[in-house]
C-alpha cells in the first residue's frame, strides 16, 4: 500500500503537461535575489512573494507540485490557513527541501558536500504531518579540468541515496537532484562526461540502498557548455547530448525526469526542454521541469514587493508555467512567447545559486 501511494504521488507530479515549481530558496538566497530588485526581505515579504505564486488562478493546469522551504511550510495566510492547505486546495502537491545546504567538503575544499542526514527521519515525520508528500535534496558538482574529485562524487551520491531511502520509509517521494553547475568554461562534451559519471554513481548508490526507482523522480541539470565557454552549444546540441546521457544512465523504472534550470534564461530553459521532448528517440520516462529561477524571475521582476503589482506578477508566472507545460509535451513554439524571442532572452540570468 505504502509503495503504491508513493508511486502514485510520483506519477501525479509528472502528469501530462505538468511540472514543478521550486520555491525553496533558503532565506539567505531569496534575500540576495530580492536585493537585486531592492525588495525588502522579511518573513512577511517572503510569505507574500510565495503566496503570489500559490494563489495564481488556474496555474494548477500546468503546475503539479511546489517545493517549499522550512520557513514557508510553517506559514499561514492572513486568514490563518496554512500555505500547504492553500496549495492543496488548488490541486497542487506540497513538497519540501530537506537538505541543510552544500558545505565545504573536508579533504577537497574547492568542492561541496550536501548535509542534512542527521535527524532527517524525525524531520521527515514532521514535514509529512504538515502535508509534504515529496521532498528534495540537492547535491552540487563543480567542473574544472581536475574536478569533480572521485570522493566528491561518491559522498554526494551516497548522501542522495540515504536521503531517498529515508523519504520512502516515511511515504515521501524523493526528488534526487545531482546538479552539475554551469559555472566555468568547460565544454558541453566535458559536461556530458561529468554528468555521466555522477548519474552512474547516483544510481549505483540508490540500488545499493534499496531505493524503489518507481517511487522517486530525478532532477538533473541539462548537458550544457559552461557559462564562460567560448563555444556555446545550440539548443539542438544540448537536447541531443542531454537525452543521450540520460538514456545511457537513467533506468526505465524511474517514472520522471524533472530538470532544474540552473541559471539559464527562462526562454532558453523552456526551449531546451521542448527540444529534448521533440527528439525522435524512445524516452522511457516523462520529461518535465522543476524550475526555480526560470519560472520565478519574470514574476519577481513584475512584483517588486508591491501589492499593486500582484496581478502582473501572477500573469508573468502563469505565462512561464504555460510555456513550460507546452515544452513538457514538445508543443512549445516561440509564438507562444508573444514579443520576446528565444534569442532576445538568451542571456544567462541571476547568478545566485542556492546554498
Ligand atoms: P533553478 O531552476 O533556479 O536552478 O532552481 C531549481 C532548484 O530547485 C535548485 O535546487
């Protein structure tokens, strides 16, 4: 029964044409993003910002779930209704980020190791009681000529699998997120090589720790050239390399792959997702989105912390959710964007990675 429930939640999260909003930035990350638009960061302003997304009319046609953060999952709206309840009433599944951040890796100080396993079983119990039905844990892998080191890959893969096993024990669907950063000047080929080795290590660890693949989702980065690489790959090249890499390393039992946007512009992130879905190759899993910045940035710019901009911000969010929903079934076209073409928006966006 528990297993069936898990598998059903995983399938609901990747229902046809739907994806996930990642709204789980830590207080320090959201504060930095707010600061670029001179928005004050307080518990109330952060709540108002998140509520703007959660109450966007009809957005549940495109958004299946939202990843929250510890502060948000405990918050209530002005009427005293928990934000998790606000989401559930919209038909959106609440999820929770449960890692406690990527910290310097002892022994390899240029790299990071994601922490948060201590006490995780009890925290998951608490989050489940508050309504969370899925969770997220993000591992961060940096590429240089020498990195990632083998130890960085193995400790992060091990922690992802420990987390996933604990989630499933508590009836929570784990989203397993090994993010290969876009920072750096590496080529797309190097990114594919590193992404392959990470996926290999992660699925090996998941297998060793008896994680049920049918009751989890994978949240990878796309295979893409580093931001500072002089040769940027085309949309078609990114789609081809990404799907090739995933087909080689992600078992067919995994029901869905939901990409992170990783600092790509919102239009580029949508175009890449669309191109991947359009490739004429077998895809054993659903392929959708779990974007943070690529779904939020235009809405944050429209909102700017002002109640009078709420409607414009919700329209901006609705628009991006709709475009990504189309991309999740390979039906996105640039005409859906209105004025803005893919090229106009093809600049990389905010540099603030989450902690
Ligand atoms: P971005 O789409 O902004 O990369 O955020 C997704 C996410 O959840 C990162 O952990």
